[in-house]
C-alpha cells in the first residue's frame, strides 16, 4: 500500500526510534544510580480520549526507561501532567495543580516535575511556565512524545530545565511502547491533527495538520487489542471520518470500519469524533451493515443556527445536519445519537440560541456534551465582539440542559422492560456491576455469584430507568 509524499515525511524514522531506545537506556542508568528502589511516576492526563491514548504511550515509554507507577502524587519521583487547552477552565486547573505540587520538591529533592500535552504547545503557556514556575523541570509539546527518553535524559544528566515545544505540522510515531489503562476497552487512534479551524477551537493549533495512520498499522493494532481480550475498541481522531484523505491507497473511514468489522472475534467497534461535513451516506450505510459497529453516532452540531454555524466555520447548515440525522435513523432505526454543543458563541443572540434548542428537540439526542463558549487566544473567535454576559449565557445554558434532561429522561423511560446486550465493564459499587449499551447509556445491574461477568457481553433487562443511567438485571 502506498502513501503520498506528505504523509511519508510525517512518519518518525526507524533510526530516530532506535536513537530514542539508546536514550532510554542512558536515562535508565542515571535512574538506577540515583534510586535504590524503582523510581515511581505519577502521570495524569486531562482532556479528550486522544490525549488519554497519548498518555498510555507516554506511560509505555516511561516504563521502558525504568519507572514504576503510583496514583499517589506524594510518592512520585516524576510527576507528569498531560494537559488540555480546549477551554480556559482546563488551563486554570493545571496552573492550580502545578502550584500545589511545588512543595513536594522539599521532601524529595530528586523529584522531576514535567508538563506536556496541548496546553504546552502554545507559546504563551510555555513562556508563562518558564517565567513563573521555575521548579518545573521539563516541558514538551504534542509532537515529541517519541522523544521523551532524550528529553528526560537531558534533565536527569544536566539538571537543567528542558523546553521542547516547537510548532510543526505533526508526526506519526508507530511502534511506541504502550501501557494501556485497562484491557476490556481499548483506544485506537487512527488519525491525528485537524484541518478544520472551527473559529472557536484551539485544536488545529496545538495538534497540527490531519494525518492518517496506515490502514495496516491500524488493523494490526486492532488485532493486538482483540488478542489481549479487548471487547470494546474506540477508533479515535478529531475528525475520524476524514481518515485516509492524505493516503493514496484508496482507503476512507467507511472502508476502514468495514475492514475492522471483518476481523474475527467477539468485540464492538465505536468511533469518535465524526464531523457532519464529512459524514457520508456511505459511512452511515456501512455502520448499518457492520454487525460489530455500535449503533451510536457522536456527531457534534455545535449550533442550530445557520448564521452562527457559518461564523463558527463548521461547513454545514442546520438543514444538512437534520438531513444526516434523518438518514442515519432511517438506515439504523435503533441508532443512539449524541452531540457537542456550544452556548454563547460571540455575537449569538437569544433568538439564534433558540434554534439550537429546537434542533435538540427535533433530533432527541441520548446525551449532550454542553459547553459555554470559552475564548482561546489565537483563534478567530477570540477577536469577535462578545456582548452577552457570562451570567446571561449561564441562564441560556440552564435552559438547554433542562431541555436535554427532559429528553434523556423520556428516552430512558422507553427503555423499561427492554433487553440490551451490554459489555460488563466492572463494579459501580459493591455487588453492582456496570456497562454501557451500544448507544452509550450506562446500565447498572446486580452481580450474580459465580458468573464472572466482567469483560463479557451480557443480556440485561432494564427495570428502573433513571434520567442518565438505567438500572436492570441479568436477563439470562
Ligand atoms: N473534533 C471534535 C471535537 C473537539 S473538542 C469535533 O469537531 O466535534 C470537543 C468539544 O469541545 C467541541 O465539539 C466543542 O463543542 C467544544 N469546544 C471546543 N472549543 C471550545 C471553546 N473554545 N469553547 C467552548 N467549547 C469548545
Ligand atoms: Fe476543533 Fe473543529 Fe477540529 Fe473539532 S473539527 S477539533 S471543533 S477545529
Ligand atoms: Fe484538549 Fe488537546 Fe484533546 S486541547 S480536547 S486534549 S486535542
């Protein structure tokens, strides 16, 4: 299978990966001369599933260097925050957390504090850390995860601060070590970056241009996941349905989905996030046809008003979105739809906001991720006049969440008495198991002694629908 020039240049070379292996050994020897016990790393990831998936690779790399892991920040010899920049609140939280761990350096002078992820990919943030947080040893952006061994070795061997946050179009590093957070559910990134430049969004600036992994690499990772017992695979990308656009082997997202569906085994396939402008009927037909693909579509609409959608640079209209939703439900009558929505985009009026409410009422989403607009420096929307106060936006927001609560309650009420196939994920509390329906509704049900249900698909009958989750019992 061929790849075009653009994507060839974004693959990290074998030589580079070998060089990093050597750095990992060097960093490991510094660690063993400094610590008698295995040094421990505390790694915490914020933000989206793409970042969580990066976090799993970061932990894999740290493991090869010689770190063990702890959930207790006070026991750590390396504290690493993998950050998110999507909203101001996400950034404020990081500053607060970093400030709070400064004191730990007193009791552990060998402690290394490191920051990475989307927030660090912004120059103004890296500069602020450089000036105002002198106790932070290592700062790196989203494009150099594969170079952690080298960066850490520099910090360990020189004692100097290291900053590596260069902007670039982005890379693809295959075959990195990985330490997965669990083995029942697995994240599988299929593409990175975003080219859409929605006017409010920081992601294209901090994640670089769209680039797709080779289909054979994706399929191999899917097979690995299945072989290790994974039952729920989520394909990840900021815009999964533009998968393959930069490859020249004729693949697209619908075809990839079909190929993964054809892999032997008992598992379910999810994916996120789809962009309405690239959501084709071919994709919806493929979803409908593929037995292992969950009948769940997360399709962010952001606003129900055409003027606002245009200002957001989303590339579709309300009517086009509604037509997609209609077609999706026509070919998949039991489809569950979820979405993202922004309240109070700069210049949005209450009348325009009401179009968002009416779209929600029409589509009847299972659940919504709802956000109040947050201005991101450097984006186009950050310089748009924004006359509506935060308090006013808060009132609109409440109106929206009340409406969605009513819709969700009506949806779950209709589930009563129905039987769903659910992957049992673990314990919600003692004696009570949980899992999700294909449509992403959480179900809790009592454990049955001797059945060992965790990691297995079970049939569960809904007995008590609540608003956001439902309770049930094993049906067979
Ligand atoms: N790539 C995905 C979503 C990425 S970010 C997509 O295009 O749908 C997840 C969600 O955060 C977005 O869908 C949007 O609803 C929200 N979001 C992004 N930037 C935001 C901002 N500046 N203020 C408020 N919400 C924002
Ligand atoms: Fe952000 Fe838009 Fe890209 Fe999603 S599609 S990551 S909202 S720019
Ligand atoms: Fe946040 Fe970066 Fe994801 S900004 S939402 S962690 S791509």
